[in-house]
């Protein structure tokens, strides 16, 4: 009886796998365009997630997708996503699309061919997988028949854009994909080809009746998440005083200061000087400013308060 039961379960399992299909060839997911930015008040780490076919896989239309990233809690804090408090979230994932063409911008922002305002992908979700790991996923809202071109090819394309708010900009972001399946089950198996139907330009996706195929063992490449060496100087290598101040800011460092910039709270550049360690700020109104110090070893960013 037990043997018959196992045979039935095995038959059901392989029938299910056959129904959704699998690709032996696979995709590559990577990072590009890593940089630090500032909005005049806060510092951010930003990077694009890229996707392409790999190992000879044919071009295809993407369906549901999910990936995981680890990050340095010294740089960003723990549990950086708080879905109950959008204003205080430490992470934002966007997918700008200007509507000029179906494949011009971020794939997740792509609209259907007949009406680009109707977006192919929906049910976008962020979760804190652990204190130091973030999960991103999207589902497919409109069917594979609503767009003609394959949006995943051998040419890397932008999937989404990640923006994370620093607690300490001098810390290494250490952003990497988590693809170890001993840590996250099936971490490399969370991408699918688009489901149908295929004969209606406005049809919603029906993945139960017209399933796509699961893509197995995606290749994740994290090197592109690393900031260039001139991005970060350790906080202890550069100090400023007094702060708050009403007259002068002094910079103390063993590094060679090459130039400095001061920005107001709106992000406007209000002062640029050469290799100065003594800055007169008497001309500025009271408020919070951002001081960027460029040295021979990199860039340091400090907030200053002028009273």
C-alpha cells in the first residue's frame, strides 16, 4: 500500500512539473550603476538590478519574479523595509518608464502594447526576510498575449531600481544577492516565463489555465553592487568642528583635502572651495547643510548645523 501511495505522489509531482515546464538553460541577474546620492538631507545607496538570458537560453517574455538581497546593517540599520510606515521605510524599489517604447526603460514598468498605461506586472511586494535580508517579488497582471516582444534577451536590461537610505554613509553597503539555497530555499528558482492566454491584447494573466515555465538555477552576480573606491572615507578619518557653528567649520584629517562642497537642505550647491581645512560659514542662514569633503582617498559626507 505504501509503495502504491508513493507511486501516486511521484506521478502527481511530475505531472505538476510537466504542466508548468522548466528551462534547463537559465538567466543571469546582476547589479549595475551603483552610486551614493544625497537629496540635501539624507544619503542613499542606489543601484539597478539587471536581467538577461544566460547559457544559450532563448529570448522570452518574463512572468513572475523574485530575488533576495543582503545588506550591511551598520550602513542601513535592521529591517529596512516597514510596510506599515511608508514615510520611514529605508528602501524604495522603482521602475521608471517614460512610455516611449515597451522595452525602453525598466521591465517591471512595462505596459501592454495596446495601452501602455496598463502595466504588465503587478502585486509588487517587499518583505524583510531577516534583519539583514530583503525580498522583492512581482507577479504578472496581464497575459503574454498583451505584448509582442520578448523582454528578456542576451542583452542586459534594467529590471528594477533600488534606493536604500543610509544610517551611516561611511559604512560599506555590502549589498549582495542571496542565492545560497541552503539559506533561502529555492532562491535561484524564482523566475518564470510569462503565462497566457496568448490571443487577447487586453487579457488578464491566467496562470492556472495557461502556465508559464519555471526557470531553474538563475545565476546571480553581485560585483556590480560595489561602489567605486572613491565613494567612501571612514567617518573616523575625517572630523569637523565646531558643530553646530555660526562662524567657521574646521576639518581635521590626515588625508589630503582636494576640495569641499556645501549643499543646502534643498540640495543646492552653495559653496565650493579648493584644498581648505578652514571654512567661513558666516554668510549662510541658520539651518542644516551637507558638507562634502573630497580627499586623495575618497569622499566624506558630514552634516553641519549653522546657528
